[in-house]
């Protein structure tokens, strides 16, 4: 079953940020140290841009790979 871009993004966000909202994660990192917070914000911006430009089938394949790796470990 193929996932939509929105569904794939939500699942990837859960995998990366656990149950925390991505923006909250950036703010938490920023609270620890502004230098890492700046990097966290740039990382999240890059994540958003990659999600936008990546075709749904590629996102789905990437997600399936991560899920399979998680199940195998």
C-alpha cells in the first residue's frame, strides 16, 4: 500500500522526533545551546524542503526501507 506525501511525512516525523512536534524539538535544542538550535532549525528546514521536492513513490520507498530496518533490528 502506497502512502501519500502527507502520510509519509507524518511517519518520518514520528520516526525522527518521536511523539514530539518538530518545531518543539527545534526549540528544545535551541534551549540547550543556540549554536545547536540554529543547526536544528536548518536541519528541519532541509527536511521540509526534501519532503516537498521528493516524489511520493520515493518517500514511500524510503519509509518502507526504514521500517524494514527497524523490524530487522
